[in-house]
C-alpha cells in the first residue's frame, strides 16, 4: 500500500460505525454480533418481522441484506458498516421503521 494512513482511517471509521450500531441496537432490544469485518449481523427481537423491516428500509432507499434462513444466520440481518455519520443516518431510518413494526 502506498498510503497506509488511508487504510488505517477507513478501519477507524468502520470501528466507530460498529460502535454506534452496537449502542443503538442495545437500546432497541437488538443484538449486534461481534465482527472483525466491514459488516455486522444483527439479531432482531423475535416479535419483529425482519422481512417487513428490510422492505420498509428498501422503500427509503436504505439497503441491507436479510433476513437470512438457515443455521447459523437464521433470521439475522446484515448491515454494511461505514463512518459514524453514515451509520447515524442509517440508525435514524432503522429506528423509524422498527417503531412502526414493534
């Protein structure tokens, strides 16, 4: 790499984004699984309709993957992580659609 400082900043941004997702998910009763990647899996409360949440986010042009079927990812959603500011914008939409679903 010619510019390791760029890669290091990207890693810091993703770690800060994951911290925000984890904090906000806990407040909502969700659980973010540990991750060493630029994405996280989130387990939603059993009473929530994950498919409905994913579709509601898509209607807002917010794209995540899931819910998945089969062990070990059954019912999980996958969120690609970016900088804290992007994740704050994502969590705003996520909170709004989950408030309607829960």
